[in-house]
C-alpha cells in the first residue's frame, strides 16, 4: 500500500485499465477514502470483477472506494498493490517535508531551466521547509532511473556501473584474445601472404580477408553467447531476486538482441584491425627470406597482447578479491544475539482498529500468551525492528548526570514486548530486561546498548540515569548489527522502550513506516511453528495476516545479499578473464613451439637438454604474465577509489588480496606456458635435420 498525490500516474504516462486515478478534489485532508488497485490484486483477490469501480473494499480496517485498476505489468517504485491519496500537509509523518517529488518535463524545457523554476517555486515561505541555522535548501532534478538506483533501500547506481565496466573489460580481453590468436595464426601464413602479394594480390584484399576471418570467429561466439546468456539469466534471476528486490524476472528482449549483434560486429572489427594493419606494413622481401619464421621482434609484439590481457585480468581479480574479503568480514561480524531456532514474521499494524496503545497492547499480550502455551515454544516477543534491518531513527537526550546535554542526539529507537530479548538471547550486560511489571502506569523505563553508553554516557554510571521523557535506564544489552546510512552493517546507539509505555500518537506515526516483527524461539519444524503462529493470530483477529516468515538466520544472510551477489558476478567475470588470458598464453606458446621446432631440434642435436628448451619457452610465458601482473597491480591501485563503493572495512590496497591475485595469476600462467612447451620433448632432432 503506497500513498501518492493526484496526477502521479499521469506523470508516469500510465492510464488505469479501468476507472481513473486519484483526482485533486480527493487529495486533501479529510478527503474521501479512495484507492487505485493493481491488476494483480484485482485478479487474485477481487475476482477480476468488471464492476469493481465504485465498490468498497476493506483496507487497514477501513472501507475504501475503488477508483481504478492499473494495467497488467505496471509496477511502481516502490512496488505496491494499492495506491491511496497522499493528502500532503506541513505536519504529520516526516514533519510534513518527507516527500519525494516526480515530474515530467515539457519537451522544449531543458533540465537546468526546470530545476531553476522548481527552486523559485519552492522558495516561497509556505512551500519551503525550515532548515537549521546556517543551512539552506536547494532542489535538484535527476532522472527517474538514477533516483531509483541511488535512493532506493538498495543503492545500485555505482555498483551496477562498476559491474558494467567489468563486463566491458572482459569484452576488451576477448577482443585482444581474438586479435592475438589471429595474429599468431597469421605468423605461420606470412610466407603465404607475402607470396600472394608478390604475385599481384592487393594488400586491401588480403586485409579484408583477415577482417572477414575475424568476423567468422566472432559470429558463432555471439550466437553461443546468447545461448549461454539465456541459461545464466535463469540462474541470475534466482540469485538476484532478493538482493536486488526484483519485482519481475529480467529477460532478453529486442534491445538486448540488438546490443548483442552490434557488440559482435564491433568485436569482429576491433579484433581484425591490428592483423589487417600488419598486412599493410608487411615487408614482402623479408617475409619471403625468413620463410615465415618468427623473429624476436614479432614474438614480443604478439606477446604485448598477452600482457594486455593479463593486466586487465588482474584488475578484475583484485576487484573480486576485495569484494570477497568484504563478504567474509561481514559474515564474521558478531551478530550480538543467537538466531538458532528463531522464526520471525512481519505483521503490519497500520490499521484503524489499532490506532490506540490500549488496542495494540491488548492484541500483543493476548496473542503472545496463547502462543507461549504451545509445546516447544521457549520464548516469544514482538519488536518494531529486527537485527540486521534498518531501524527507526529518532532524537534522544540524556537529561541528568555529568553527560546531560540540552542537544538532541540521533539514535535507533525500538519498542519491544517482554520476551523479545529472551527469544533472541540478547546479551544482558547489566540491569534487567523488560517484564510484565513495566506497565503504562508505572515508572517509564528504557534499555540501552553498548554503543549508546559509549557515545552518550561515557565515564558515567548508565543505570539510573534518565533520557528524555524521564525514562529511567534499567538495563544495558550488547550491540547488534543493523543497516547503516553509508555502510552495509554497523553498530549504532539504540534505545529500547517497553511497548506498554508508548503513546497513541507515536504508534500511529511509526506504524506508517514500520511493520512490527514477531520472534519465536521454538523446537520443531519451521512450517509447524508458522502454522501455530497463524492459528494464534486467526483466533485473536482473523482480519490480520502475517506478511511473511523468515528464520533469523535468513534475515542475517539477506543483510549482505548484495555483497554476495557482487562477489559471484565479479568472480565469474574475473574467472572468465583469467581463462581468456590463459588461452592467450597457451596459443602464443604453442605457436612459438611450432615456429621454433627446427631451432629446438638443432639445439637438442648439439647437446642441449630437452628440459632446458622447455623451460626456456615456458619462462617467456611466465615473464609476459609477470609484466602484465605488474601493470595490472598498478592499474588496480589507481582504480582503488572506484572499488571503494563495493567494499567495507577493507582497504582498496589490501596487501593480502594483491598477493593472492599475483600468486594465482603466476601459477595459472606457469601451467598455461608449460603445457604447450612439453611438446618439445616429442621433437626428433634427426627428423628435424633431415627435413631441413
């Protein structure tokens, strides 16, 4: 369920399939309770009733009149199935200023002009929110795509750009690889090409043939890439569904096909440019005189392609290593609780029937008492948020003691019922947990965490101190991991309040933003526990329903799901780049062995050992890889600021990552260089000399 102003769908350029959208006369305080519903809700819950317009449905305990039904396939940001009037005001949720603005520019109006007009409009006294002393407010317009990526609960803008850049690097490596293979193959055809040119063939015609050959190599690759892409897309949709909060599967459409075709053509052209240019620069007399044998200059020229591939591969491998180190760090953070055998469920209470503290507490106490009667249930409770989730931020203030301050501080505020801390087995450092004696008519109390004490009560005795509202601190619990503003996970000052001591207005405000979570520690299968929770809820209020069940371990895993996805994608791209580099080394070394067969035969005949010849060739491959690794490490250090948006509590110049990448790359290069070099052992010196 989402609130939007009149004209929202018109700005998006989407018309309701049936009925109409919210009108200005309905979008004001005291206006009628109306709603627009999604096509999915209309078909699944409303029976696809063609006469649904004007009928009433029950939402949050209140009747709403259906104004319209959106077309199939429409998904708003954030996703919703019901849209109700925003009814903007200068007070209420978010202080009356916590709104997102969306607008459509006229075709002839530039972005800067529209932005200037918006700031003029917002500069009026009535429209402008009141900033703090010494601050000012300015409005900027950005594209919907950028706003969706950067301002969503999952910030995707820069990570996606870096992943696209990684894909581009792999594409460049592929182009260089094909160019190197064509050039290596062309070295054996130097005498053939020189003969054709000497007999009158045009250099342009031969160059065109090489471009055609590169096209024939890349065309099957493009087709195979589409097939592989289709298969991996199925796995990617499953892997990315939760981390990216996908509302629909990603699919291959005509735009993807067009980009693939264009990319394949450009790859063919880029891959064939250098071999074609080498034909234009070919010295016919020298090529006929050497008989197509490789000179040192031409070997190192082809080796330059291998160096480039290795250098780019190092950059991707370093990026993968840093993201992997971040993932390991996040998974090793102390959660601050015991999530084993704990099942959670979310239950929204933004309902007209639960607008008072008495109704909410009656619902909690009755439901939890019945749930605790089930066999196997050890503890059960409710909290406004869970560990590893984004918590409610609010202003708090210590009002007595040496650390008292007139300034408000920002901390996470979480209301909980008795049993919440016990179900999650929070660490009680001092004092006590909340109990049934913490009632609305008793002394108002609070529990704080370690970070709260370190930041706001340093060098003071926390127990017995009071925070704003004359709440006495009666307990100190350990820190838990929560979602941060800039970091994926962090510890943050947290103030816990007993649910029995929350006022009506505060409930109404926070339940518009948060759906309280139930936590149950129990022995037995999770489906059985979930069924018991549903049965209890149905016995207390059959109109309410849990929105989902998750084991606490799954909540923890989802907290760094984006980092896991990034590591998988970067790992796959880095692995592909490493494979292409190894193929390039193998191709170059294999061609070197073929071209130098006569030389090795003579050297062995004159007394040189086979092992010396093998290691001489393999050493050249390792030397090329070492040069590429050095360049790649320098590039990775230069790109450290770009990697910074993907990593957490890991330095972009992490020496362990760089050492591991260098060791891995040189090991692969040694194997890739050694494999084709072993063919030297099969050279028969006598046959070589007779052939000569």
